[in-house]
């Protein structure tokens, strides 16, 4: 396996260095160097100079500036060494490397790339993601949080850590008072039961239009309608039974619709928490802040905590009338979770426009002695950019359900045009839904998460471009070839048969890189590294599929090629599952 070669390279370098550098033991230096050994990426040019590299500048930095005498690194029967500018290149016998990599994939199967990533230290991690508001329209703004948070949770679980997947439901706050008033004025109970998302949206639009018409260019607080909505929310906070009945109805109907979408996206949570569970605990938070002399009041009676962070301002925790705030409920929830679970790491997957909120939250939690709050704010607040240009054929108001339905319809239409499609209508709908979801998710994850991106139906559903359609067809094509090639797998395979097949050796070297890609993705919490790796893998598979047939070839060559394709399919599956996608065997 590739890790054995990395260990061998680390030992070779460490022994060379230790011959004239005695600051540190052998094991410590070997471990430090092994982390610098990388599998050489596959290039378009036909280069077979090395399979592993070490950056000379990184090696020197690791050794605190000590200059390594590279002339002392001798070649042996296992490794050839070559130095080119800043890289030390290592090359081993291709057949042995291919055998080691493919055997590693076969033995570890669904766990290939993830074994030993905890380094004996399992962490307890909280990932809060999705977090929709039941009193506001459900729109695609929640989609990125849902997708990214789900994949980050998958990363930690694959590495062997314990993960709490938390969906923090926004079912409280001043906007609920306005939506409740909107339902009283404009709502239709039957329509709300038939299509909660649409009716809530219509009510939301109408009540906000009423507020805007009344206040004009003034603050919305000048609107009588707004004031009436706030009065209703105040009644809800005091436990008014009529308001509680409306609140329960909206919440239950909304969650039912949300769960349908989560099922289609392949997303699950270990805990569903809501703001409403914590609104009665805000007084406890205020008392806790007061005991530590952190709670201050301004001349209007508004309670706040000084963050002492330039450009952020004070953190308001209670209104002058004593009403709770989102930040206060967030503090209460964070403290409650820490008491129950004692997390080592906490990640809030929320768009980057909310950074100031999380700076205030983390600042207060630090003052209250929460251990994980001392982590970097960029580690706690997992930020992401916005989506532009996402619309359906019917217009620009887009809900998650509409996006999923639109993707399914477009994929189905494409499938119907293919003469090879023999699936039943029901099977076609299910298959189109799976491909549509994969296409949406991969387009979302293919670039750095903090970057804004422009959504494109054409790119998303392009079979010849890097897309979910392309990946799913590649997997199904592989499965079909393996099923119909007429070759039986064998445990006794001579892998040396494929050494001269450049297309297959490209696959082998790329498979060897997967553990590195996963580790880097986990460390950076950046899913796009895995997505780009997946796209390249599919391109390598398609190239080999054309130039390295299995069916009709001599048995030893056919079995070696089949074994390589089997391992490629396994890693393709691992990538899809890690990204929260269902691999399709038949399309």
C-alpha cells in the first residue's frame, strides 16, 4: 500500500538526516517527514519519473532550517531517488506499487482512505447545519448549509470520530409574530395543510408588503401592522394558548415538509433542536452573565455584553421589554449542548454574512469558560458563499422542493431522449431523482465553499462535463462492464500485466492519492477537494475503459484489468457515499 512506501521514504530520509543531525529521535523525525511525503499527482504529460515526492523547502522548514545533504541519500532496490528543483522524487517498481495500492483498496473496501485517521484519539464533534426558519419562506439559501454540513459530518464519521448532527430549527422570534398575523389576515387553513411551503410564503409576502406600505421610508417599527405582529409574539412568549396553537400548527406542518426534502437529499440528523426549547432559559443566561459582571444595560434598558472586538460592537442579549433574542437563545443552546455532550469541536455551517453574530457568540462563550470556544472563529463558523442564478422554469421564487423537482424533470427528459433507456416510468422517476440530487450537490461542492457561484442547469446536467450526471453514468457504465465482461475475478492476479497500460497506471496512481485527499479535506473542512478528485477519477476511468478492454482479452490480462476497474469502482463509490450520494448501478 502507498502508506508503506511513505514509511519507507521517511525512514530513508530520517536516517540520512540523523547521520549529522542529532536534535531529536529517529521516530519523531520519521513521523514528521512521513507527513510531507505525497503521492505524485497524475499529469497529462507522459511522465513516469516518480510516484512520490517530498518538498525540499517543507522538509527544511520541518527540520527548523537544517540543510539536508541530499547527496547522502542512496538508491536501493526499493526506491530510486532524484532531485529536481524543490522536489525530491522517489520511484519504485510500478508493478509492486500497483499490487500494493490495489490490494489496499480491496482489503479495506468501503473504508479505504479512512483507516487510522483518528490517530488513536477519537473526538466528539458537533456539526450544526441546515437550520431553517419555520416562520419564513423555505428557500435555496438553506441548501448550501444542508449539503456542506452533511458532507463535513460524513468526513468526521468516516475518520472514526463521534458526530452529533444538529438541525437548529428557527421556530421562535419576532418574525413569527408577523407571520402569525399574516395567517390571521390572509391565510387559508386548507391551503396551509395542502401546501404549507407555498401558503406560508404567500402569507409572508403579503404581511411584509403591508408593513412596507405603512412605514414607507421610515423604520418598519413605525408600522401599526409591525407593532401588532410584535404584540402577538409577546403574547406567544407569555404562553397565550391561542398563539401556541397557531405556533404548533405552523411548526408541525413545516417540519413534515422539511423531512421530505431531507430524505430526497439523503440527509439525516441525530438531533433536532429548536429555539423554542430555549426561550424560557434566557433569564438563566442573563443571571449567569450578571454573576460574572458581563451584563451591562444602556439608557434604554437594553442588555448587552461588550465583545471588545474591533468592528463588531456590543452583543445585545435582551430587549428593553425583557424579550429574548436569537443570540441569547443561541448561547443557551450552546451551553446546554456542552453540558450534555462535552464536545471537542463545534462547527456552525452558516453563510458568511453571519460572521459578526458568531464572533459575538464565541466571545461570550469564551467569557463563560466553554473550552471549544477558544478555537479559531474560522473553525467554529464554517462559512460559505451565496448561490446566484438559481431559478426554475416557472419563475425566480425558488424553494428547495422546486429545485429538486426541476432537476428530476430535466434529468428524466434527457433520459427519455436516450433510445437505450428501458426503465419503467416509476424506476425512471426514482433514477432521475437520484441523478438530479447528485447533480445539484456536486455543482454546489465543486468549488471552494466560501466563494459565491452562479448556478447553471446546463452545466449541472451536462453528461460530458464535470457533473453529477457524468459521475453517475461513469459508475453505471463500470458496473455494466464488470457484469457483462465474461471474466471471473481471481485472488491470484499478476498485476504486472497492466504496467504498460498507461491509462490503467494513471488510475492506480490516482487511487493511491485518495487517503491524502481525504485527510486534507477533513483538515480544511473543504469538500471540493474530494469532488475534484472524483471528477478526475471518472475521467481516468473513461479513458481506460476505451483503451484497455477486458472482454475478449487473454485471461491474465483481462483479470488484471478487471481487478483495476473493480478497485476504481470501489473508490468511486467511497467518494459518492462520502459526499452523501447514492451510487447508481443501472441508468
